C-alpha cells in the first residue's frame, strides 16, 4: 500500500500470503516486502505486542513508536539494507527476549537496529540475541560495520546483548572481530575489519626495506 500504516493489510504478507491480514497474534509470521518505505507501529495498533516473527525486506523500515507500550516479538529478520527503529516520547518496554537475524550480510548491505530516541527504555533485563553471517571475502581495506545503536540508560534491568550468533567467514586476508562498545551513553554493536597483506607481499616489502637500509649504510 506504501502508506506507512501498520494496520493496513496491503502492507503485509502474513503466514505465507497477502491475505487481507496484518500481524496480530502470537502465531503470526509477518513480512514487509522490499522497498516498501517506512511502516509505523504505534500504541493504537496494539496487536504488535503479540507477533511471533517479523521479516523486514531490503530497503524497508519498521518504526516502533508509542506513548507507552511493550514490544512482544520473538524475532526480527533484517534483510539487506533494512532498518528497525525503536522510539518513544515517553516509555517503551521489552516484553520478551528476542532475536535479531541479519541473515547473510556484507559491509555494503546489512540491516540496522536503532533504539536511541527513548527517554524511558524499559529493557527489563531481557536478552537480545544477534545472529547472522558476514561475507568476509567481499571485504577490502579496513572499516567498521554498525549493526545496532542502543540507548545504554536502561530501566528494569540491563539489556543483555548475546553476540555469539554473529559468524564471520574466515579468510587469511581479512581480520574481523565483533565488539560491543559504549560511546556517549549509547551502546553499539560493531564489526571492525582490516585487510592483512598476503605473505608474499609482506616478504617483498621487507626485502625492499632491507635493500634501502643497506644502500644508506654504503653511502
């Protein structure tokens, strides 16, 4: 429908088909299609509090905004360059442990979670598990991939981030590591990577340096 309304069935595929339905039960598996713009859940659409799985297509955004409310979803799948945003002018609570599934992703194409514009973030001691596979073979140079940015001022118990499910494909040319850091009151989940010179290249560099030093010594 591309009108941004969570409760419009035309914005969703639920339980395998576009069926005049939008997610509103614990058993629902719901999909926002690719490049569907921004879909916004608010308190008036309270059924969001009872959804099993939500898949967000690449190029689409789901904004969860509410005056006061709880999120009760088992998992979010973030395909390609999709976004999941939690925001609230008052308070937003987590009612369940849940999983963020980034699928197979790269430095150029990956989902993101943002949850920083919340004065009262009731994390309630819940666990947020990250899963996904980074294609390290596609990396070059060095850089940082930011998967999540979460307000670290948390209420009702700290939010635990389980990063064990983030898998980085091994390659001798790339060194990459998952890190959790706190900067300016915001907790971030990052993957830092850099290219390691191939052994032959490193040997040639050392030989060149040795020749330069020998030349200077003779002079």
